[in-house]
């Protein structure tokens, strides 16, 4: 089977809700990452076979095929480049990578951009559902679903609290993990380890125009006492906003190509795709699926967790990566080494390709070979992607 190679991966620095990226239309923000990726690779943008873009809230400014709109808004691609927008919830752009890789591995396409975008400021989380319900246009939960899952309202927050109870975690454990996410993100930022992956965006501030290059959600002065003092999201629970991923605006993109494209366009790959896995399980606890998806991915790849040099496990809520560590027996020192979504933000549809940009940078910085990325997703689905750095 043909091999799929990664040539480059880029992302914007995260913007807080109502923060520095609030002035960017999501179409133009996504277009900026597409342009940066094409320019950095040196390829003719018109030679791109397809753009697969993840986006979760596909309405309003992210409606009417945001992937295609981003291609049209980009300066380097042109009208002849097709695009498609997909929704696999938080794993949307990780699935975009997997679709892109599958297209290359099947031999049907040679150069595909996988990308993602989410402006959680301009298209708030849940708005595409709540708007229709408020307008009397019905609910996503059909009579058939109600029969199978009576009285259940799908909630990632409730799923996360279920994981806490199932695995016996304490609030102190969640708070400590959250602090470490900020500490690792702070260290990586101050060491310049994000510089190569970040696309600078021009933003207006009260002090004037600046280039946005630092993730806005990092608490550089975070303390355990401060995190521990944040109010519980539920009086009976353990999770707070401080132990949850940050609402975030952002975009990201990855260029995936065939061996033929490497030769034709004189490209140098940074990694190859080693394994693509997606699984599904319990839709109620839902966020636990990365544990079992990782088992399957490693089995299919003929690998053990100890063979992997670095892991990116999305920090939707602190108990998710903690449960993943407990289940897999993975080395905590290899997990989210540059911080995760608790510090850096989780721009929903953009997070999959965003994590890949960070994983590639971390592998390069540490001289690692194999990287594993996994994402918990609404509905009890999870993606796992294993790469080999070249």
C-alpha cells in the first residue's frame, strides 16, 4: 500500500473567547493557515488535489461549507481546488488528516491539505443546536434515539464526571494535572518551541496592531492554590473550568502527500503516517473511548505503548488523559510535553491538526521517532493517529 507523508503542519496561536482572535472571521483565519502551509512548502497551490476541513459548529460564519469558503478566501489556492467540511466533533480535523491520508494511500490523490477551524467566539459552542430548538425547529434527539437512550441528554461534562468516579480520581489530582499543563505550555513558549508551528496573525489591541504569536490561554503565573480555588462546575462534582479545556478560537492545517508528489514537487517529508484508527463505544460516558482506541491502534500497528516516544492526548477535561495514562500504563513524562488544551485551548474542529503540529514540533525538539495522537469525541468516538518522524 502506498505511504502517506506529512510535509508540514501549522496552527494559529490560540485566542481566548472574545480575545485577540475575536476580530478574525473564521473563513479568513482558516485561509491564513492554508496560505502559510502552501507558502512554506513551496508547492503550486493549484496542484493541491483537495482540502478536507474539520469544523464542529457549522452555522453562521462557519456555515455554507466553510472549507470551500476558506479555499476561495486563500491567496495561494484558487477556484480549481476543491474542499469538503466534515464533523467528527472534537476529532474533526484529526479525521480530516485520516481522510487525507487514506486518499493518498489509496492512490486516488497525491496532495491533500487536512485542516480545521473554529471561532468559538463568533459561533458559540452548541449554538447550531440551541438556535433551532429555541426557534421551535426540533431537537437532534429523535424518537428512535429517545427509545434507546430514554431521558439522556448527551453531555461531555457529565461523561467527564463519570470518568472521575469510575477511575477514582480526586479533585486534587485534576488540579495538579491542570497546573502541569500550564507549566509545560509556559516552558515551551519561553523556550521558543512553538515558534515554527505558529502562523502569526495581525490583530488590533488597545495598544495598537500586533502579531498574535503566543497562545492567549496560558496562565504564566498559575499556582496550585489558584487552580484549586476555582468554583466547581457542579456542586456534586470535581471538575472546574480550570481542569477543563479552554474555549478557544483557532485554525490549523497539515499537508499530506504521496511518494510521487515528493519526487514531482521536490518536497522533504517530516513524518510518515504509520497507523490510522477510529473506534466507537459508550455514547454516554463518551470521553473514555481514546483508551480503547489506543489499544486497537497499537495492536494493529504491532506496537507496544513503550514503543511510542511522545503522546498527545487531548485535554478536553483533566480526567480524560489521566484515565488514558492509567489504562495504557504509558509514561506520564511523555504525555502532552508542551502542555495541552487546558492551557493552550481547544478550538474544537481545529484541534486535531493543531495537535499534530505540536506533536511534530515536540518530536523534533526531543529527537523522538514515534508519536501517537488521540482525541475523545462526542458520541463516544475516538481517533488515533500514529506517525513516524523522518
